[in-house]
């Protein structure tokens, strides 16, 4: 869409920085002089002095690799934020390119907002009803929650059937929050007061 070149450029920055970080981590693994354990009774392959010299030589190399990897990892994360912001801007300016999203009711939108704050969990205890709570410990009604999960606006981390499960908002759910507003019925306008009696200035007889 028009204006999306910036998004493509920042996305290139994401992949390039992530690739450099990965290559630096791979080099750190390859240059790691950590020695394996010797078998019991065997003579060590190298003397301790040789091992210490090898470690001393590798230490600055490893430090530089890890520092470079951390720098490019942070740069990749920053580019991710710029890319996400640019995509939201492009979709705001060109609504014809937005994906089809379900129209949310006020209750569904409110639940999605609560989940987006973080800390929402679903509890599935054995032989007990499922319970869903937000970050304040308040219960979330299962009906709007089920609709959001069905439409893939939220995602449940399925670690186990019998423990609490984290609930997060998906990219589609975030778009729904950004571009939809809860439908609230407008309050009826107050009735107009009756017109004041017109003063004609006449006298009663």
C-alpha cells in the first residue's frame, strides 16, 4: 500500500540484526574453550597451564561476540516496534487494506481490553468448572471469552489441562482494539422545555 516502504525497511532491519546476533552467538559457541570431562583414570589431554592459556585467549573474543549479539538483538527489537507502529499507521490511513475482523459487542470489547492489560489466566481444575480471571483477580465471563478465542483474537498457552494457563491478545486482537470502538447506544436527548409564555405587555381587564 502507499507509504509502506518504511515498514519494509524496518522489517529488513529486524531480519538483518537478528541474523547478525545469531551468527555472533554461533561464533561464541564455536570459540568456547570449555573442556569436556575426562574419563576416570585417564590422563588429561592437556596440561592445566595450556587450558588456562586457551581460556584467557578466548575470553575477550567471547565477550566481544556476546556484546555484539546483545547489541543487535536490542536493535532487532527496536526495529520490531517501529515495524508494528508503521503497520498500524498504514492500516489507519488505508482502511481498505485492513483484515476482516469480527464486530465486537461492548461486552466483548471490554473483555478484550481487560485481557490486553496482561495477567489474565484460565484455570482448568480436575472435575471443576473452568475459571477465568484478569490481572485484578476479577472473573471473566466465559461467553465473551469463548467468542474471542474462537475468532483467534486471544490465545491460550496450553501448558497443561489441570493448571493455570496464560491468556494473551493476538495480533488480530490488537488490531480489533486499535480500530474498533465499543458500540454504545446514545442517550436520548432531553425533551425541550415548553416555550416561555410570550409577554404581550397587555393588561387584564
